[in-house]
C-alpha cells in the first residue's frame, strides 16, 4: 500500500523486458530484497540492491497496463516506498495497481500552480469525479475539473519540484490509478459482490482492504 506522496525522483539506468535498474538515494535507506517499490505508481518487487541503485522486476501485464515499457536509460521516474505502520498518511489509498494509461493534453501555469489536463479512456473516466482523488504516475492528486474524455489536476509549487509530471510534454503517456473506493462501491451497488452481514477481518482481507 502507498500514499501517492513521492519520496524521490530516480533515474533509469537500464531497462529490459523483464527488469528496470534505477539510480536512487533516499528510498534505498531501508530498502531490502523483496520489498515493494512504486515506480511511476506501479508496485514492483525489488530484486537487487546496490549502493546507489536497485533493480525491480517487471512482467508482461505490467508493460501492457503502464508506461514502464516506454522507459529508456536516463528517463526520470517517481519513487515511493511502501507505507510503514508508523508512517504519515499524507495522500490517499494507492495500491500500485495501474488501471490504464492516459495522455497529457496540456500543461498551463495558473498563478504559482501548474494545471495539467490528461485524456483518459472511458474505463478510467467512469471513476473520475471532481474533487476526488486520482494517482497520476503514482502522485496523489485532487481532480479539479472533469469532462467526458479528460480531467485536470493542479500542482502546487512544491509538488512541481518533486515529481516527474511537470516535465511531461503533450502526447506523453502517464499511469493512472483511480480511487479504489469508487470501484468497490460500484460493485456493491451492482450486486456483484456478496453482501456480508457484518464487517469482519476476514471480509476485509477477502476484498483486498487489508
């Protein structure tokens, strides 16, 4: 589980069809083999750990669902370690399970903020609501406007310096993960999830909530 608060911008050293090697500093502090690391919002498993880099494994489903297959040496990526029990929850529930990719349409300064508009497929847009949460390349952001085909988010100055999104150009792909709560509400309303008589630890585990 992640929060969408990016800890560091890393740089890709090597990219293959099965793994990424990423140069980093801050996230390596307590990172060990087998730990989860969100790379542009994608939850990946650490398979190697060096003094100034780590390797994470990717699989075909990851490449189909995300923009990781487009990465090349020198590209920058957002990095976040999995949330620890003692950590602050500054963003929203981010699983690291990408729903699909969107395309940056426009970036426009708005005072000290940066307004970014992203076009997304219907399978994603159905869950996007004004003032709701969405993770863009793993960054927890608030939706400020929505139309049928796109949504807009606004980045404050600090965020602009801390994530990759302001470096994107129109036409580039970004990873999108919608708020998981919306998807569960939809399934319960549709009646496709068996209704429980009470919320138990087993019920929460079965539905991926713990």
